[in-house]
C-alpha cells in the first residue's frame, strides 16, 4: 500500500523492494492472477472502468495512447470558394478543423504525403454552402435576428457529405456526418455567404489535437480510508462532514453514534480532516498503488469502449515492434563479436 501524503514515492516498480511490507516483484503468474478490468459504467460517450494489477507506467501508457495515438477522421483541407463573412479564411478553417466527425477511421487509410486530392479510400468530402437573406415574412417592428434573417447562423448541420468514388455504396447517409449538428460555425448577415469544400483525412492526436478521439482520458488511484480507532458521538458527525457525501456515514449502535467508511471510491482527496486536531490521527488516508480508476469521454467518432480496445491494439503493436528490434539486435551481436 502507498500513503498518498508521501509525495516522494511516485516512481514505478522497476526496482522491487523500495516499499516496506509490499511485494512488488513482477512475475507472469502473479500478473495473470491479479490483473483484471472491471467496467463500472458505460453511458453514451462516457466510460469508467477499473484496471487492477498493473504498474503506473502501463496505466499511463493507455492514457497517452488514448489521447495521442488512436486515429480519427478530421477536416484537414479547406478549399474556400467564397467567404464574405466577417470571419477570416484562416480562422474559419481552424474552426472547421475542430469539428468532430462521425466516421469510423478503421474503414479508411492514411492519405499519402503530397497527395492533394485524395481518394475514396483515404478522404471524406463535405460541402458547406450557406447564404444569408432577409425574411420577407418577418414582422416590420421585429429586431430578433432569428425572425428577420434566414440562414444567419451556420451550423454543422449545414455540412453536406459528398460521396467520393464508391462511398455511396459502402456507407449510408447516417454513417458519415458531424457528431453534433448544433455546433455554431459562423454568423452571417444579408448578402454574406460561405461556400467551402472540405477534405477529412485520417490522423492521430500526436500530429494535431483535432485528431484526438477523446475529450478527456484520465485515471486516479483508488482511495483507501482506514479508521485507526472508533470515532463516536459528536466527533463522528464532524468526521463524516470532512469527506465527500457518500464516503462515510454515521450508524447508531446501542444508542451510540459511530462513524464508518461506506464507499472510499467517492473520496476526492480532501484533507479537511487534518484541520481537526482530535480527528486527524483517527484516519489513515491511503491509495491502492495498483488499482486505477479510468475515466474516458469520447468526442463521438467512436464509442469509448471501442477506443480502449483500439488503444490496447496500439500498445500491443508497440510491444511487438520492440520485441522485433530486440531480436534484430540479438542476431547482429554475435556477428559483431567475431
């Protein structure tokens, strides 16, 4: 176990024996026995799961891969035919690039470097063509832009998918679209127009944040709260108030109020208890070193559980590449010794 208040013990278990009373030697049998993944909740674009029995380096590898190495489709090229809005072409292109696109990147290839046009295998094309006009049916005394103008707000719902090659046969209209239809892109006034053609390509967040498939991907260690002595009466009420709701509760046994831990998972690392001299020694706040609580929120291109599976594949690919390089080095060393 690891006391989270001790900030100098943050490294991984590459060198076993650093922690008294904690066996952190690694073996395949121990790993197979302890390792598990528990899905806590999966609702829409949000996933929470527990990864137990791994080192912090492995947990952090999953987090970094989710952020930067799982590919998605995003707008890369913006061909401006006409833009008379007050938004400059460069700013408009940047805003368009950050729109999350609902398209399965596993069905597309990476575009070849230097290829400006793209093909049906590596490119998705959208058209955005909106012109603002006055509404002749609007009340004369109205000052509401929604009443006196037509198409004065440009939303992602105005993006029209233009199938390339045989894409119309492979995908339906709902397969390729912006994740959200109500993202505001620009505001227009009568006579102003936006007419652009957009190319989406496959990429990873390491190259640009717009390709990152997650809004957030984070983890924390599972809290452990241990009462070192019984806390009763008025002290029990004060102790419960020191923690997030649901972490502790007061029970009554034989007419005596007593505090007990209900769900330490809900603890938010508050140190409020240390402000009370008569309570600070009654509680020991720990973190379980090999129990990681992951929170993943997808931008919508892929479901969060799919993203975790894809991150696992990326990590496996890295391991295979590293093993292949080790084998290559091992094969060349005997020759160098001759």
